[in-house]
C-alpha cells in the first residue's frame, strides 16, 4: 500500500542484503522504523515483541524464519556439503550442543536442526494459526531437498510465494466484501456506510489490503461513501495507532472510538456493518480475534447489525471444532495493560503508568466469538455463512 506516495509492505526480502526486513509496528503511527531480521532469534523476537503482528503477517514472518534457520545453520558451519562426496546437505562441523555428534552430520542432522528451529518459531505466539501454517508449509519444502543451496533457494521461493499469495487473497477478500458494502450503500441511497472494526486487520497485519479493511479499500476506491468506526483496541491500541494510520494514509474517513462505545453506536443506528479479522477460525465457524471482539458480536447480534469476519484460508484451523474449548488464548505481560504509550509535546515516544503501582493486571489477548454470532465469512473464494457445511462447500478439499 502507499505510504506518502511510496509503495510499502510490512515485510519484504531485501535482495541486496539478502535479509528479511519488516516495519517495526511498535513505533507506529509516530515513527516509521524498519527492522532487519537476520536470524531465527530475530524472527522470534519480532513476533513475540510485536514488531510484526496480525495473523497473516505472523505467518509470513514465520515462513521467512525457516530461511533464517538455514542461514544460521550455514553461518555456524554446521552444513558444509562440499566436503561430502555425494554433496548431501549436512556433512560436517557439527560442533554445538544442538548437533554435537559428528555421526549425525548428515541430511537427517540438518533436517532435525531445522525442525527444532521451526518449533521454536511456532512457539513464539500461540493463537494465530497462520504462524504454524506458514512455518510448516516452508519446512515441508525444505525437507524435500538434500543439497544445501537448493534447499535454501526453494525455502526462500516458498516464503516469497506465501507473501504473494496472501496479498492476492486479501485483494480477493476486498472484491467479495465490497459487494456487502455496495448493497448497504444502495439501500441507504448513497448515504455514508458506517463500518465498525476492531483491532488492526489492515495491510500492516497482512501483506497488502488487510482482511477486514480490504472491502473498505475496494469500496472507497470505487467511489462508495464510507466511514469507519475504529475501536481503539486496548491494551496495545492497534486500532487507534495502526488502523487509523492506515485508513488516514488512504484518505478514508474514520473516527477512533473507545472499545466500549460500539454497543451504544449500534443501539442508535450508527453502525451498518461490523467487519473484523481473525487469528484462528475453527472449521465450524468459531472465531478467535483480539480481545473484545466477542462483546462487539454480542452487541451486533442484539441490534441486528450484520457481523462479518474476513479471513484468508490460512486462518482456518481445519482440525478444530470447538473454538471456546480448543483455541489457545495468549496471555501477555501485565505491563501492556499498566502502561500506555504515546508521544509527548516534544515528539518523544513515552510510556506512562495508568493504574496504581501495586495493582495486578491480567492480559488475555484474544477471545472467541461463537459461530452463532457471526453473520458470515468473507474469504478469497467468496462469502459464506458461519457453519461447517457452508465453509466446507467453499473449501471442499478440507471435507
Ligand atoms: O495481537 P495482534 O495485534 O497480533 O492481534 C491481531 C488481531 O487480532 C487481528 O484482528 C487478526 O490478526 C486479524 S489480522 C488480518
């Protein structure tokens, strides 16, 4: 997407430095800082500390993490295939704790190392299923190759392919979701369509367009009058900091509201549709998303406001049926609740303490909205109801 006239994505592979680059989202909207992820530890750190966040972006970052694992391996001289006659991937100088036994200096050792590093990456955050999806997809490719250079090239190609596919999936979500906004606009005789969204399910959380925001961009670009209510989304304010920044850069009218305002706005007919993203959705249609999404869904249901969830297929967890019972909910550190970050009058980024120093804080980062509260899903293959039957009819390969 464009930032001040320049094309930007939140993640890219820099072919000159041969490293992964990301926008450090912790600094937005006040500073646009780019970080370089050179190692697996950098990738894990970036995911845990939320330089990168949002389910599809975490998936893409994890995918590049597999590339970094191979680079780490080479740099530690654990994988020098040239000295072995059949030039298999991993042949010598296995010297550290992870691969200390020289007898294991073969392809298996290399693959075991990769699997172990991939597990570390997958453990960085628990809720977004895209992370494991992205890592596993690239790992599967890595395991097919024996020769190190071929492995490295194939892994990089696959990670880049994931990035391109996710961008295209979000473009398609925009196409499909735009029809919903168009219908409402027509019914309102062209008056502004008021859309409420929670957290940041925009391009910063994906690669391009976003999931929940993709239909907004498409509608806006087609000249439909829209206005977006942006939930601030405590504790880290992804709505106030990131969604507001993205929409503003694109010229879309928006208003930041407190997390508790949505119900009131819905009662007074000021919300036409809710569109949110998701971090993991079961095959039955239960949706895990940023904490507070469930309350928005309850309020929408009580006020007959359509509640849509936009997602690429990488966010479905085809193995789960009961979201409340089975989706792992991340609990993050209490300081994200206790402190609020912003800039002071001199433009310095500062953190300030809100509650009494001694008060405990609990930071449940996600909640689950049961499928009965979801009007429908907007996916790259079209829109469907929130039921297993309807989801599987769009994705029959997961029957
Ligand atoms: O904790 P975060 O910022 O990673 O949470 C992100 C969300 O909850 C998004 O709504 C979700 O990932 C959908 S992203 C398109």
